[in-house]
């Protein structure tokens, strides 16, 4: 079977989650002038939607990494909390460390909302499977 059609290995799942986290760190840590020519919000809509999507995807990738390690509900909660905490950390780094970046409480809230949406979706999915 073609390699890209097979299920990813645990190593690949970890690599996806870690790579995505690094991409978020680079994108959120780069000076604002880096993206003057390229406005991502012009393509995808609003800045807060982008934040929610980035951290929702991060939560999903962590869930894929942990899917067989703990009870399902606990694992989903842990993954979403870890992603939300990472979102808070990124915003704090923007405030105290990254030059040319600004701390935004509403970005932090959007990051958490993205994680919450993923958490709710997986909880809903678990209830459907339990029926």
C-alpha cells in the first residue's frame, strides 16, 4: 500500500504535533514587520479565527499523539488544556520577549476557544460512539 495512505506511526504523530507547535512559535514570535506584505487575516478572515484555528489544530495533533495512552476523556481534556496553556505562553512571550509583537488578551481567549471547540467536538464524538 502507498505509504501516505497508511496510518501514521506514534513517532510521526509526535513529529506532527511538535512541528505544528514550532510553526506557531515562529509565526507568533516573528516581528510584525515580517508579515507586512503578507496579511494572513486578509486570506482567512479575522485574526481571532486564525488564532482559534491554530490552537485547535494543535489540540487535535496532541490528541492524535496521546490517543492510546490514557482514558479517552482524560486524554482529550489533557490535550486541549496543554494546547490552551501553550497559547497563553505564546502570548506572554509576545509581551515580555518577542520584539515587534504585542500581547493581546483577546488572542489568548481565541487560542483557548479553539481548544475548547476541539474538546467539545471530541466529547460529542465520544457520546455518539457510546450509544
